[in-house]
């Protein structure tokens, strides 16, 4: 209906596309970067309202969102600028339904089960979203380890120095070793997620 009411053909196309996406996800698996973000938004929105305390997290988006970005870029369905705008909007949207004073965590970076750095294009995009949006949610952390890209860490520190107040920095090497010391296998120990006030 909104698409039919606008005289802007670009906006009409955006709204028609959004209607198609909203009819697909999350009832069916996401196929694109936009569908993945929309599906995550719907699920988080529902979970946060149902649980009544707004503590459900998007997790480590640079782990689960990257395959969608790569596929869309390779297929020419999406540019990096378009993907950044979608991610910025994803960050903005959570601030409409999460109560003040919460700590809905999202962690970026770290290592995989083989010890390889996870840092990727989505890691950078999420930090840029913090810079663009400058809102409270999602409460974003960066897993820092001995092999973290120095430029990525410098950018994170620049955001903190400018008063963005995010990302929080997590010592990935220490946390992973600690989780392994209490019996978690490496593939689980490297895929940890903080809960609210970083417990």
C-alpha cells in the first residue's frame, strides 16, 4: 500500500522489495543479506517482547551474516554501500523497542575453532555502523587477540576516543583459554557470547 501511495519510483521499488522479503522471512530460510537482517530483526523483536525484559542478542553477526554478504556481492545483487545502509538500519531499529538501561550484547571478531582470525568485512561494517548511528544498541564488543588486525583495533580505539563508548574490548585469548580450562572444546570456547552485563 505504501508503495502505491508514493510518487518516488525508487522508494516504491524499495517498499515492494521489502514486502517480498517480509513475506518470506522468517517463515523460510533467508537467501540474501537483506533477508538475513530482516529475519534476525523479526526474531529479535518477537523474542524481546515475549520475554518481557529485552535481553535477546543478535550474537556474532560477522560470523553468521558474512556468507550472505559474500554471496550477494559475488552475484552483483548488492554493493558494499547498500549493505552498510541495511546494517546501519538494523542497528537503528533495535533502539526503537529495547528499554533503556539494558545491555543487549553483540560480539565481533575473535578466532575460529582452528585459531584463525574471524575479522572480516562485516566486522568492519559493524564498527562503521556504530560510528554512523551512535546509539545505545546493540551493545557491541570486539574480541581482541594477538592476531587482531591492527587497523581494526585502531579504528575501534578511535571510536572510543571520540566518545562513541563502543565497542567494549574482550581479551579473546584469555577468555577462550578460560573456557577450555573448564572443559569446553575449542570449537565452543572460541564461539562464546557475553550475556548482558558481560557475565
